[in-house]
């Protein structure tokens, strides 16, 4: 039996394949809100919210809710307010302050996909700055979700 890597499954090696053959496939997925929480818990969580962060969070919220716009009073609105306050020097609001519990403020949260990650990456680029942690977190979540739903 060949243990070649399957296309589209980065990091899928022989050890993973042998483990999968003996166990049922995982069914849990990582949501957009959980990916945002991961950013809050990362070292990036201590940075002040900037324009790119606000754009990325808005794109993530749009993807999570499927509304095509930011939810009033949602995490994107909080990120926008934080960005504006930080730009005016009123206060320093960190990424962690805004993303501490996005699942609670992101209605309709759903599993992260590659489409979500691409939308957030594009929004981060339009925001002119930032380090792309939100896009990276969604890409990681999408990769995990892809692995959890593919069958052998």
C-alpha cells in the first residue's frame, strides 16, 4: 500500500495516514470566531488596533455572519472604534481588547474556509499596514477544517 501524500493536504505524512486509518475522521471544525480568539491570545493581541486590523476583523465578521456587511455593535464596529481612538491618541486599545470574545459578538459564527481567509487577506492588504495575523489565523483554521472533512 502506498503512503504518498494526498494533493491539497499540506503536512499530511505517513504517520498521520496510519493514525487516520485506525481512527474515525474528526468532525469538529474551527469557527471564524475561534480563529479571532486565537489572534487575541497570541503575541499580536498586545498590539494597538490599526487600520489593517479593523479591515481584517470586518472582513472576518462579514464572512462569519454572511450578512455582507458588519453587524451593528459587533466585533468589527469595536475594532473600528478602537482604530479611531488609537489614531487620535485618546487611548490605546489592543487587538486583545477587541477580540477577547468574538464568538459572543459574532452572530451566526460558522466554520472558517479558504474563501474567508482570502477575503480577510485582501482586506488586510487594503488596510495598508498590520502584520496579517487575522488572515493567518483564518488560513490555519481553514487548513484544519479541510483536514477534518476530507475522507480517505
